[in-house]
C-alpha cells in the first residue's frame, strides 16, 4: 500500500519525513518528501502540512523545524527596521496566508502580562488586575476560597464551587475534597468542635420545621416524636434550598433572605444562588454573538454585557462572601460524617466513634438502654432516663412508655427486670428463670404489659395493694379491679377476688381484707364455711366463745352477760337451783330453775336436772330454811337421823310405838315395835330409855305406859313418891301386863 502523507517509503520500509520538510502527498519515496518547510511556517518530523509560526516574538525562515524566538519588535508600515515594543506592551499581528506581520503594539490587558513583545495570560492560580503587567506572577495569587484560571483579572475570579471542592490560595482549579474530610469558609469557617453553626450558604436557608427525619426509629421505621429545633439535643436545624422562584445570593439563615426572581424575565437557578435571565424586559432584542444576558442582583433586573466579560463578572460583588468559597478542608470529627465535602452530624439514633467517617449511618445504631441525639460520639451517649421512658437499640430520643405498660431492661438470658416502687418491700419473681426484681434502673430498653395482679403508672410496675385484686392486664389504677370478696383475703399482687380463704373460725375477712383478722375475745365468727368467715358477733348470754366458735355454757353454769370467753361462763348455778344446757337452751341466770320438791336436791353447780334424794336420806337447805319438805330449793341431802325414817326426801318421825335406833331408816316401822314394858312416843331412838314405872305397864308397840289396877295405885303412888322399892322390885323388869304390876294380892 502507498506511504501515507508525512512519510516516505524506501526499501519497503516507511519512514517519517525529516524535520524541516513536509510530505503532502501519498507514495513519496525520498527523504526530501514534498518540499522544504516554507517561510512563516515550521515543520517538525513527520509533518504532512506546514504549521504557522505563531506568536509575534517568534519567526520561521525557510526550512524551519520549529519557531525561532526574536527580540520583541514590530514593524509599522513603511519602517526600514523593526521597532522594539515598549514595556508592558505586546506586538499586534495581522494574520495572512503569507505569515504573521507585526505592525503595531498594544498595552497588556488585565489578566495578561507582556514579555518580549508578547502578551501571555496570567498563569492559573494568579490574577492580573492592572494593565501593562510584566510580571509572570501578575498581581498576585488567587484568593483562598476561589480559583483563577489563566487570564483571571480578580483574586476572586471564580468561587470554588460546591462543598465537595476547596481552593487554597493560588488555586488554578478547585481541589476535590478527600473522603472523610469537609470544607470550610475563609470568612465564616466551620471551626472544628464548634457548637455554633455557620449561616446557610447562598441559595439555602435554615429550615426550622418541627419534625426531624433524624428522629426516625431505626427499629420500627416510625418517627415516635416531633420536637422543635432549639432543644438541647437538637440545637441547629438543617439548611434547605430556597423555594423554586426565589434566590439567595449571600450567607444567612432567615427565610426572608430568599428573594423572588423577577417574573417574565428570569427563573431561579438550580442552586437558588441567582436568577437566570431568559429575555430582556420588554422583549428587546440583542446580538447574542456579542452580548450575553446578565442578572444584576443589586437592581434585580436583566442587562447585557459583552461575552468576554461574563467570566470575569462571576456571580457579582457579594459572591466573595459565599460559603462556596472554601479555602481548605478539615478531617471529619467524631460524631459526624462527611460526604461531598459536607460535614453532617451523625443522625439521631446513631453514633460516630471515629474520625474521617463517610457513612451516613456512622459507626452504627445507639446501644439499647441509651439514646443518641445528633452528633453522638459513642453508643451510650445518654442514659435513657426515668422509668416512664425506654430506649430500644437505635433510639434518637427516649420513647414514652405506653399506659398500662412498664419499662424493663432485657437481660441477656431473656428475663426482664421489673421496675418496682419499693424494692425492699416488693421483691418478687418476674420471669420463668425465677430471678428477683432488682432496684429501679436507668438503663431500660423495652416495655412490657402490666400483668394481672399489678398496675403500672409512669412506666413503673406496682403490685395491686393488699385487699385488692387485678384480674386483667394493662391496669393503670391503684384501685385495680376492686376489693377482695368477704370471707377471703388478698395479699399484694392478688389476681382474684377470692385469692385466699380466710382460714379458721378464729379469723374473719371482711370485704377488702388485706389479711385475716383475729376474732375478738368473746366473739364468734359468721360465714359461708368455717374457712370463709367474714363477720363476728359477741357471744350472747348463756354462751361462751373460744377461737371464734360459740358454745353453750356447760350444764351447772350460767351465762348472765354477753361476750363470755371461758367455759366457766358467769359461774356455777346457785345452791337449790339447777342450770341445764344442751340439748336444752343454755342457762342465763344463777337461779335458772328451782330445784323442785323434796325428793330432789340441788347443790351448787347442778346441771341439767336435780339430784334425786337417796332412800334413807332427806333434802335440806343449808341456809336454815324450813325443812318440812315444802321448800323447792333444797341444796343438800342428809342421812335420816335416829328416831326418824325418810321417804322421798322427807324426814318423818318414827311413829308412836316404834323406835329408830339407827340412821338412814326409810320404812315407817323404823327399827321395830317398842317392846312390852316400854313406851315409845314419836321419834323414839332408844326404847330402853322409856321403861314403864311401877304401877304402870305397857304392851308391845305401846306409845305410853298404862296405869295398873286401883288396889295397887296407892302403893305405887307411895313408892313413886318416896321412891322406895324393895331391892328385888328394883331389879324386876317393867310390867308388861296389869297383873305383873300388882304388889298386893
């Protein structure tokens, strides 16, 4: 194939045309190629078409391989020799096909410097604000926070740009912020670790809406609470773009700084820092090849400026106070993350424990039992607080405990720690593991529904008071479900109105009893069963009460008053009376019942019935009352004395003609008939003491001696009178017949 332009082929090899010549055609075969490079042009190796010599301080004779520098000079028309350019000036050329022709000089413009008759743009990172500049550094370095491309005329030629860029002093182009770093302003820089936020950058204002996205619960995905900015945890609101149709050229926070763009001629720029003109007021036309529309922020109107000045005008006079003029970058501090050069606080609910963080989630979510406000530096930034709030993992703020719930700390093994108001008094099992509830804790990360038997107030769980019960969950009142049923008692934490039976007869449980109550002495209990007693009454007269049980006073005693508490009751029944008891009604008087007729007697303490008098005995009163058997209050029985016999408790004299020489006789014949020769009047105890006197006689069973016949009456009378009897007569037994007693005849 033929050699391409700019080369020649020899011996089957392709070689570039040497410097100083050019090859405009294909198929060249010698190193001379097409021809030597013409004047005003230069030809490096492999040139296909000659290249113009270029700037006025260079010239190119025939066969030039590169431009040759010449002293700064120009040649006005008709001049015989070149004229040297003045200091700060550069030669003016007239371009034509034959080459550059330097015919005049001009001043170096702002943004240029003149050197050896040629004007060069001020280097990148510098600016030239004056004409006739000759120093390569021009007027000086570009200001920090701005960048100056070649030819810049001001130290603030272009704002550095977005927050992801920064411009140190003498920047020719913006520098991209490193990962994990953020930028700051020169005028209003963000000082590391400051609590005072800078004003919002142009195009943005401080949005003090009440709902903060950072409050989003990372567990539920819901925002549990809304707060106002300015709170302790959230002192600074975020900067938000000005509304569409407005612009804000400077730094500041107030919404009023967002000014409306003029209608019909402008629209707001995408960054809301200015307005973009799309027509002149009134619809006037202009040459778009020469002029450009420019928005004047001072007059709020659209005007025309030469296109060449648009770059130097920039955003206007006040743009050098913009937060887009960031001169340096800072490493992101703990508690913040940095993305795109913007330092943002770690969202509430998250924390950042390392510097140079770039993730919006920072190091991770806040630990359970704690909450993390904005810019938290560790996972336990703040303890959750009182018992009425809890903080699950990732909490931005403490979450209020629901009514009827209590806050807990979820222990590693799954048990929950209850929060009780008085731990020393209310320690009780709270989980299947049997762990006892500890004291109230500040570190809580969950809530539990209040179980039956308890009520919950302000996130604390309390047992239902003694005497009350709670039979349902989520109770919030200290009254719980109600009072315990009578006959039963309810200790703390009871879940039923019949939690525990009262117990024995000696205990009573009224409605709402916290514990059984001992019955009063002398009272007995009343209830459905002997273990569910609920009322007490004093023992009535005739009864005594022990341990809540009522008993009749024992037989032989009486109960004259109520409230007796011993089996002795009021005392023993009075002598001469009897005091019955069960199955008869109990006795209430010491003289409850008279003993009865003489066949019975009642000593003190006689019970259900009088004692029967034993045969051969008779009833008496020890008080000395009549003993004729008519009294009804005999209190003792005595053996019948000699000379008497006793029947049915009555003592009766032995009849005439009989005698009673022993005690305890019960027959009317007593000991027997009085023997003949003796007389036995009533109540004779010894007939031998009653012999008939001489002159008298007595037959068996005689009550008196009978007088002998008259013949012997005188003799008997004498003998009786003088008491003279013969010895044999004295020894002679009494007469038993009238004949035995005759002394004469």
